[in-house]
C-alpha cells in the first residue's frame, strides 16, 4: 500500500486532538517484553493504535499496542508500546508508518529497542548491545514506491543511521551506571520462523552480532525523515545452532523480564543525557 502525505497528516491530527498542546521530542519504540517502560511515563496520555486513522494494530506477544505520551527521564516522549512486524502480514511501509506520524508531531529523535538472538559466540544471553549498524539484504525497503519529498530525498544516505553522538551518550550512561554494554551489528530477518543454524553461521561470517525480526524498517524510515537514532538490543537467547537446544518465544519473554531493571535504568539515563 502506498500512503499519501495527507494520510500521515490525518493520523497526526487525530493524535493532536488527544494530546492537546503536548509536544513530544523523543519517540521510543519498545520491543518484545520491553513495553514496561511505557508504564513509567509521567502524566501519561494513552492512544490505542486501533483508534488512530490508518494505523495498524500490533498482534505480537508482549506488544500492548498503544502510544503513550508524557514525560520520561525529563524529556517529552511518545512511547510505542509494541510495534508492527512484516511477519504479521504488514508491508514495510505499514510497519514503519508510525515513525513518520511521530515525526510530524515534532519528534526529532528515535530510541528503538528490540529483543534478539545473540550471534556473537563471545557474548551471552542477557547482555545489552548498542546497535552501531545493521544488515538488511535483498528485501524490500519501507521507502519503496513514490518518494514523499515532505519527509526526505529519493536516495537517502545510510552512512550514519545510528547517530554517533547518541551512541557516545549511551556509552557514558552505561559507564556511569556500571552496566556492561556490548556494541555491534544487528541483522534483520523477516520471520516469523527463527533462523536456521546455517543462516546464523553465514551472517556471523559477514559481521553480524545479533539477529532479529524488527527495528531496521523503522530506522530506515527515521533516517529518511532526518531523525537522530539510538538503538539497543537485549540479547535474550543464543541464536540457532550455538547451543544444542530449540528456540522459543517464551525464552525471549523470560529473558526480557529478567533484564528489565538494567535496561530501563540505561534508557532513562540516556534520555537525561540527550
């Protein structure tokens, strides 16, 4: 589906009718098992996805499916409790639709989080990773189709999709909190099946450190419309073939819950430093 600029504006107008004069500056997308941070927003205003014109709903486990506006870490935020995925049957444009709407509402920074499998055999499940770059090979782009110049150019640069200054702030925040923080490359697979051991071996050889089913479409869209981006991965499990055991969605949710304290502390500290 090809959205028009008027449709993005219609969605933004509806949200403004619910949030009044609130001007969010930081958009946050919370991945599987990480939506709890939306509950920490002060003076929250919740807007269900299903009520917003042209929005899709999130069907993945652990995704509440609403926008929460308010204050977090001293910043005015728009928190997505849950995201849309390509494996739910949505196009990449539908998956990333909310990013452009949040840009129209005034957000100039995107903090994106996900739960993912650990490809790097020197690391362990439960580690946090700062995303420094990503891989998405041979799949459609969320920018496919007619370009909307109101958001950005036809051929946007991807050299620094993950903003170096925000990465530096994240390193300082982790050091101040004594939270170990890995740094690496996130590899996108569309899912919903977990990757095969052969796929994991191939992408480890290409330089991937983590593998997951989200984040990249939204980051491409954010970069196109001029947003700064900070990305974190919670490594919830070792990727296929590393350990002699099957993978499960329940394992992902349990690991996310176990890491909730250090993860939320890190993100809040980063917000304070922006």
